[in-house]
């Protein structure tokens, strides 16, 4: 691994139940994943730690495959590397877990090196609501959903588009994204919406699911979501579904020798 002033870059694979958390990013007087995790790392490593994350999930959103990185002093890393996961388990709240840690090249950037983020949104339209053991990550939907109609509406959204109608715009941020996959499946009373993209803008996945549920309830036709792609601004007609059904499953990265090139491409189209 490259030496850089005695530092080492470390990748953290993180999971969390977002129910009681106000998203990833630090916020004053609020519990967030970043704040709890950086404070836990500081307790174990006895030095301040600053994390860069693959994607800033919103309040209430879960993750099983979030990725972050930090630069640590090599002696600190060498002392803790074999026991860091176990020690973090002892200091982190029970709704946050670091599943793995490993040294990575300095070209690795959790955010800018990412090729794709993969999410799933879970809904159930059974009268009884979600199974009690899945109540944290599955939304009980009050009306029956036509999953086939939702799937038909989802297909034309895949590809490179301006998703302005589905995004809460942020200053200086583009709403052009490559949606790699948008699928709707039903298994009994459980409906899953799978969404993968190079990156997602703010509230994009929950807005896409909201548009698809409007089709699934027969309130909108199957061609309505794709028609929204012609809009250059956020559409007030698109509902945003509750955050609790959304989970970040994993983040994909290129091989080590392609990390720097990928980060350069991403930085060219998205601000730091």
C-alpha cells in the first residue's frame, strides 16, 4: 500500500437501522450515523476520526452495505486492525454495526470511486401490515398494489435521464443520473422495488417509489412516471414514500487499478 506521511486509508463496511437516526450526516443536537460512528472510533482509537461516506442516507433510511473511509496514522491502525470490529461492537449503539474494516489504496474514495449504489424499498399491502419482525424496514401500504403495472411504469425510467422531477434540488448539484436498474417484484403480500444507479440525488429513490405506487393504485397510468422526465424541476405531484422501507444494500467499486480514473470522472460531473 502507498505510504502518505505515515497514514493509511481504511475502508469501513457499515450497517444500521435508521429508525432512530436522523440520517448519515452530522446535525446539531441529533443522533446521526456519522456522529455516533466517528465518536465510537475516537473512543477506540483515542484520536479524532473524519469519515467520507459513499452516500448520505436520509433520516429513517437503513443500510446493510454502506461504505465509508478514513485516513488513520499507521501505528494506530496496526495496533487496532485485528480487533477493531470487535471493539467497536462494544462502544457503538446497537442500531449501528461496523461489519468489516480493511486497508485500501489512497486512490479509493468511498464517495467518488463508487460505480453504483443499490437500494431496495419494501412494502406490504396485506391487511395486517408488516410482520412484527420486519416492521422497521417494511412499510404497510393501505391499498392493494398492482405490481405488474408498477413494473411496466418502471422500465422506461432506466437509463441516463434528468430526474429533476424526482429530486429535491441542492445548490450546484446536478439531477442527471444513470439509473441502472428499476424493478418491481411481488412475493405474496410483499412488494419490492429495486433501484440501482451511479448515484442518487436527494429523495430520488423515495420519489421514484412514490410515483410507482400511484400507478400501482391505479391513480396514474403506467406512462405517467416517464412523462415526468420532461420536467426541469421538482414535481409537486410526485409523492415521497416514508423512509422506513428503504435500505441501502451495497455499493460497487472498480478494481484497484481503476479507482483513480473513476474518481476523476465522478468529480468532473458532481461537486465536492
